């Protein structure tokens, strides 16, 4: 085991943990907003009303949360790649 391998493992594990923690919160909130939006759409369809398809504050928040979750997931993927590179550098 070389120093490079161990360094890649440590950095990869740290990035994996940080990416997971950064993606978990926004993804959960995004899913909750998405479910709430679907519930409103079902209610409006049941009621027979026409739903405004314009951009709302919730849709903007969903875009921001989705992007934050994607960035966290990308960080976790980079960490996983670094761990694999640590094994390849042996």
C-alpha cells in the first residue's frame, strides 16, 4: 500500500461522506415538494378547475433543491471514483 493509495482512499471517503450529507437534505425536501405539487394537481383535477401552469415559488424551490442534490451526488461520485483510483494505484 502506497501513500498515494491511502491518500486517495481517505480523500475519496471524505468526499463520499460530504456528498451524501449535502445531497440527502435537499433531495428529501425536493421529494416532499414534488408530492405536494402532485397532490395539488390531483385536487384541482378532481375539482374541475384549470391549473395555472406558470412558474411558482414552489417550482423555483424545487429546481434549486434538485440542483443542490445533483451537486451533492456529483461530489459523492467523485469520492467513489477516487476510492477506485486508490485501489488501482496499488
